[in-house]
């Protein structure tokens, strides 16, 4: 049982407050058009299709895209959502 718990914890992404501030400010300055993805739920861990263009945030390892009016932070190596901003 401990193996399952540590595996789940390893998947959790912790975004430091400083990094979160940089992301929020950058996204406000560089707004992107919102796209619609039918059948894709905006949940942490959901992988976005390869057809979705991800945008860079300078000095941050993650990328972002705006889906249905919500900014989504994505790990570019897995295309999985790591955070959804309201």
C-alpha cells in the first residue's frame, strides 16, 4: 500500500508561489485565444491531444493554453495538465 501512496505523491506537481506569480502575470500580459476541446475534461492529469498548441512561459518548465476560458498549465513532455486556473 505504501508503494501506491508514494507513486501518487510522485505525480503531484508542486508549483512554488513565486513561480505561480510569474505564470499568472505572464498569462495576463500575453493572453491567448480560448479553444474548445469537446470531450476533454480539464482535470489535473488529463493529457491534451497533440493537436493542441502549447505556449511557453519564460523561465518556467511548463506550457499553457486557454481552454473554454480557463488557463491550463501543461507538462510539455507528457502533455498532462498540472494546474487549472479559474
